[in-house]
C-alpha cells in the first residue's frame, strides 16, 4: 500500500486544493475510515496555524490540541464528521460539520459545547454479560443499559470525559436532520417521510426546509441532530476547503504562537516529509 496520498485522488470530503501540488498528507489508521482527514491538513491548509508537517508535530507535542477531549500527538490522526477539536491555548473550539458539496467544515462552538460529541448509531449488538453495545459512525462503541431505547439511525450525544450518553435523538419522522453526503450535504431540515424501498435498493427520505427548498436523499446520508445545529450556524461555519484564504503574515505569526510556538521552517525543511506536499 502506498505511503503517499495524491491530491487528485483524495476523498471528496477532504478540504484540499487539487491542482496546486501533487501530494498531500496521508491519514493514518484510526476512526472515520478513508473519509478521515489528517489533522495536519486542518492545521496547515485550513487554519493556517502551521506551515509544514514538522511544525505540526512540534505543536502537537505541546499537548495543547485536543480531539474529542484527548491530547493528540499524531499529526496523521484522522479527523471526521462531528469530531470536536479544541485549541486550549487559543481557547478556540470547533465541531467538524459537513459543508457544501460534502467537504468537511469547521464550525466554531462555545467551550461548554466541546465536552460532548454527536454520534450516529449504525449498529447494535449484545456483548458478553448481557449488556448492549452501540456501534457509532466513527467506529466508537458504547455500552448502554436500555437496549430497547436505541435503534439504527438514532443519534446520541456522548460525553468526552467518560463513555456516557447525555442525550438521545431518535431517527423518526419530524426529527431535525442534516445530510452528510450526496448533493444536499450540509443542508438541514425536518424529516417528513421515511420511504422504505422494496428489494436491495436503499431507502430514501423526504426532508423539508424552512426556505421551502425541500429535498429527497438516501436515508443513509442523513443524521439526526439537535436544535444547536441551526441553519444559521451551518451558514456561518468556516468551510475547510480550497476557498479558505491563506493567513496573512500577522495572522500566521499569532497562530503559530498559539499552536505551540512552533519554529518556522523553510520549504526545503518539509520536502522530505513522507506523505507531505512534494
């Protein structure tokens, strides 16, 4: 298996420009599968907090960057949908949210919202001892007491301090949902109808929006969310993609300091980094 990632073949959800360079960083093993974006891409290409993989490693060594409440030291750690990223020294907190075209976006949130994260239930099974274990969209598992209360497609809000459910949102008609894949990725509305398709074709759903731009999509593409994910919040999110302007010199200097006083390097110092831009 290749240890490099070409930009042109990167997943559509990755917020990278496709034609400026040949390669970009490759995600390591971890949650979210192939859709997971390396943390170094967010730090360098999106937020502009570092200029190279070497600087990203230095910043992460300061334990000031948290993902879902835990310090991260691996710059290749995959970041995906609904992850919570915290920069403790800057007192900045972000939720990863699907943006226009399915590209992942960063939504600024308050510190109080950073102590829990949303997860979609994609499976439920019984484990030894008679307890029920939920499988979430990012590969995480969670043991719950009341098995009958949860079903496939439901969403749960899980504390980042301990594996405990703090809120539960059933997958049912009338629920507030957002599309995370497909042509309507990033759009938010209420679930009007769940259409069960006979045979092997996927089920579909009808979603109504406040602006009247209702849409139909595959049921697997929607996630139940709570009222904190408003249409206004989604519209204000900082899209992580090619249209994000590079930080100017003053912003870059302040960002570098806040990310851990990472020392600057010239372009040649990053040329040999595996999986980095070449």
